[in-house]
C-alpha cells in the first residue's frame, strides 16, 4: 500500500555551492534531502553557485542574475554555506526562503574580531530568510541568537559507509560487527577533510605522548594544502611515521572496510554543528573521541559511546587513548553502546518527512516581513 500524501506537491529550488557531488557531511545531507523530496513527488531544481573565497562570494550580490534564477519556486532552500552570496537576492524574492544550516561560520574557532564580522554578515543574511532547517538543537540555538525565526531540527542519518559496505567485497553484517576483535594494537582512525577545525594537529600532539602499541589512519582529502603539509610535518617531528599513516580520500567501500576493523574514531574537532562522522562510525560499533565544542554531545555520550573532551586539549585526548589502550573491556562496552546509539538515530526518510512538513507550513504562511 502506498503512503498517503499529506502535503501538496511543491516546486523547490535548492541552492548549493558548486554541486551536490561534494563529499563533506553537509553536502551529503543536502543530497539526501533532495533525493528524499524527489522520491516524495516534489519537483526539485538545484541552483549551483561558484564556490569562491568569502570576499568574492560577497561580490555575487552585485549581480541581478541570481534573483531570476531563484524565481518561480514555491520555496527556495539554501545551504547556509552560500549565505555571503545571497544577501541581496533573498530580500528581493517574493518566495519563502528556507536556510539549511549545518553550523554557523561565526561559531568556528578564530579571533573574535573576525567572528564579529562574520556574525554581522550572517545576521543580515537571516533577515532575508523566512525559516531554517537545522541539523541539531545546538545549531538551532546559534541561529536563533541571530534572529528569532521559525526553525525545525531534522537530524541526519549516519548510514553512509554502512550502506557502502553492503556493495563491497566483504560487507559488514551485524554478525561481523559482533565478531569484531578488540585485542592487538589499538587502531584509531581520523576521518575528515584536512582542515584546522577538525583538530588533527591536536590529536597528533596527544599521540606523541602515548606509549605502547597503537596506530592511527588519517583518511581525508587535503582540502587545505597548507594545513595538510603542517600535520604531515608534525607527524615527522613527533617521530610518529611508523604509527601514523595518511591515505588521502578513499572510496566509501574502503572507508567502510576501515570502520569494520578499527577500534576508535578520533576526530577532536575545535567545533562541530553536529558531527555526522561520529554517527557514521557508530554504524560499525566504533566509539568516538570528540569534543564539547558544538553539537557532538547530541551524539556522543561521555564514558558511554566515547569521550567528550574539552577542545584543543591534547592531554585529555592522550588520557582517553591510554584508557582504551589498557581497558579493552571498556572498549568493547563502548562499541556495543555506540551501535545502539546509531540504531536510535532517525532514518533519512524520517528526516525528509520532517523537512517536508516544515516546508508545507512555511509555504502556507508565505513570506514574512524581514526585520529592519
């Protein structure tokens, strides 16, 4: 029996930088949302903008072409990443505008004066927006500090690599996860683009003080070439070349293979709006080393499904690694708890349904008057 529709079919524009094929968690969220809305019968058209520096993105506001590209929809969804390009176009639209927010740029760690400038731009952006879809309660709170507007939280699923494992040569079944081994060297994996916000430099500093048998596999694209060179230099300076391996970006099937064997996902980010990567690891029963900066606490339970540590605290990370190195019974319990936590996460179908209902409400209300 088919699902009874409760909302009208909508024509939706979705604004992203470059394309939906980008590999970060935010782009995957957008991509799954588009797929889900199309599967529910909605007409979705992606409006791709050039991905340039923040300053050059601000210059997009002098163009009159963007307004016409965003016209003719029942609602426009915009990845908040695109906010510097949309300040002028949004305010000229007579169509409801909904921002999809993964985290605010002004929430990232940097000097306060720079964040004050970003916050001013983001506040102006939200004055041209009618509503926001947020990936976490943490993100919703940061948005509502800038403007009190209608919001919903649509949490992402974390099934990316588990789904990939089903088509690999050695799929990861529930039975395989049960048979995971916890002896031998403590196998840590870092998964994410090589950018400073992900905290790999802090992790390497921590591991330089940890003796015993452990390995770290770093999986991720050198998005920031200078930072990638910096962390490779740190590995050599700390004399960790035998224990730390950089793989670059890997296909999803290869990442799934790592997660099926590795013990701990260590991504001590300096800020995460949510941290989808922690869920992706928990799909395989891999507990996480994360930080309290941002929304990771909505996924990782300290001492249960991993460790929640202060950001930029190498000593705390080192202590957590030593604990798991020496207490494999705790590691096993955390692995079981991580898998249970993953199972409790909404599916992409549930996420899409949440957004669909919210969009239906927004289009019924129409555009609201922008704040002065």
